[in-house]
């Protein structure tokens, strides 16, 4: 099977990527509402949500039982289950599928945890290439400031505390998320990812996203009516 091949299904797949607090969910929610209002059959799929392993993942995280390898494998299982049971059937049915985080999240996090980049990419070779993958590029300080307002404290794995980089959660978060940013930046060219300047106001970013998505959907319509 060709790795991350262009799928030939009638549906479209748009995914958002970026570090915690970069604004992914904010933008995807707005895009979802707009697509619905435009009359598209649109479905939302979230990371870490497969009924098959969701509880195990939660327990593993709560009890701090996951190693970099089992962390990676359990997320791959979750994703494979969603891909086969949810995302592919929807694309076959012609839906617009929106994913909050996709394989690039796994590549960035798992490599930041010390897993081999080629091994992680191979692990996810069943995945289809998104129509557009948006990367919300934001400096660490901006993301941290946004999260400080919205939440209290970082979670253990979110801050990479399992890696022993620092005992201070804030410092560990910075070091770990810094590694993740470096991985995302490497992937922009490797996977032809669309970068959005995520320091801009919410509405400005949303306009940029809609323009790109609209062009892809119009192109699909033209191809369908062509003889
Ligand atoms: N462009 C923006 N300017 C200022 N604040 C923003 C912007 N976009 C999002 N925010 C705020 O930042 C916080 C984090 O946003 P959001 O939850 O969308 O991020 P996320 O990337 O989905 O994070 P996570 O990966 O943790 O789910 C929210 O409180 C949101 O209102
Ligand atoms: Mg989110």
C-alpha cells in the first residue's frame, strides 16, 4: 500500500494540527458551523475517542503506566479503529470529515518522546492523506498564555513529565512542547502542510481557512459534474 496516498473517495478530509493552545478546536468548531450552514454533510472526529481503547488509554494515563512505546501504540490503535470504522466509511459516503488532530500529532509527540521517526510513520501507513492539513503555528509563550487563562495546570503527559526533562511542570511543558514544535516544522514540507499564522485574530484565521476549504470543495464539485 502506498503510504498516505491520495484517497479516491468522494468525501473530503480536513484536519487541524498544532500544539496545545494553538487554537485548533476554536477554528474547527467555526469551520464546522459554517459548513453545516452551507448545507454540507459534515462530520467531526476527535483524537483519542475510539470506544475500543478510550477507557484503557485513560486508565494508562491516570496511573502513569505508559512508556513512550506503549503510549505510541495505544494511540495508533485508537486511530486505526476510528479510521476504519468511522473516517473511511464517511469519506466513501461523500461526507466532509473534520479531524481535531491527525497522524501528524502522533508523529510530533512520539518522536518528541524519543521514538524513531520512520517507525512511527510506518505504524500509521494505513492512514489516508487529508485534503488539507492545517498547522496552527504559534510561539510557545502565546499558547502557554492562552492555556493559563482557560485551564489550571498541565496534565502529566501533556507536559511530557514522563520524560524526566524537568520536575517543574511548567519547565517540562516548555521543553516538551518545544520539541513538538520542532517536529511540526520539519513536517510542513515533508507532508505539504498548510501553515496558518495562529497569532492572528480568530476571525482572520477563520476567513483564511474558509477560503482554502471552499476552493477544495468547489474543485470537487467541478470534477463530479465533468463528463
Ligand atoms: N486567535 C486567538 N487569539 C486569542 N485567543 C485565542 C485564539 N484562538 C483561540 N484562543 C483561545 O485560546 C484557548 C485555547 O484555544 P483552543 O482550545 O482552540 O486550542 P487547541 O489548539 O484546541 O488546544 P488543545 O490542543 O489543548 O485542545 C481558548 O481559550 C481560546 O478561546
Ligand atoms: Mg482542542
